[in-house]
C-alpha cells in the first residue's frame, strides 16, 4: 500500500502525515487500518481505475489516495508515491503484489520453465495467506489483512481484521515453524469470522 498526495508531497512515516488530512480509499481494510492507526485522518470513499482516482485527488477531492505500490510500478507511475507503507504496520491484502501463473498440468515443458522462475519462500508465504482467506471464506471486499514472511524456516504472519463498519479493529501475530503456523492460522479462523460477520 502507498499514499499518493495531491500536492506531490513525500513523507517518511505514517506518523508524519499531516494531522486532519483527508485520504481516499474504497478498501474496507485500508479504512479500518487508518481508523486504528490514524483516527484523525478523514477517510473518503473513491471509485474508478487508478487514473480516475489520481485525477479526482489532484482536483481537490482529497489530500491523498491510497493505492497499490505494485500497481503504480506496473503502470510506470512509481514516481508518484509519496509514502510507501510498512507492511508490518499497515498490513496488506493477502497476496498483494504477487504474480501467479496457471498452466495446464499436461504441459510439462511450460511447468518446468515456470518452476525455474518460482521463488519458494514467496510461494510458501502466499500459501499461508491463502490458507487463512479460504478458511475464513471471505474475499477482498472485507476488512482483512494478512502478511506472511518465511525466512530460513522461521515464519511470521501478521493478521488484521475488523467488523465490516471498520470498527473493532484487531491484530494477531503468529510466529513459529511452517507447520505450527498453519495450525495457529486454523485456530484463529473462528475468531476472525465471529468479528467480521458480527
């Protein structure tokens, strides 16, 4: 996640953002995070593609808009990023920024080639994030963030969620081996369901 500011400003931390500023996002997860981390920020709804959202903000709709850093990079607009969020603080959407390729199981030559491109730790991280999302049974329209990191067999998963009105924000940190973290994720699922679905 990143902030793009209508006046082109740049900041080094979430805490440094101007008090009482307005920020546009359509994501319930981002709204819940802002309400929790920076309750002074006025959150405004916004719709449209990246260019539409950028245009609305530059026209005075809001002081900033939150977008995906990877999305801006893919559009060659990374120079617009005014603050890139720390994913350990501003927990991203599950699988955010990851490219997945599907191939026919029978196409062994293509699968062999794709395996040379695959990054095993990234794949493991994605599988953990997907495990939680599938078990909870929700999609990107709910206030749920998951950030997994696999490093030399050590696994850390940060999870955040709230009710659909972006209140009752909660965070949970899971650490351990891959197998122990899988088990902890499974245990956390019912708590998340109870909160989000009220």
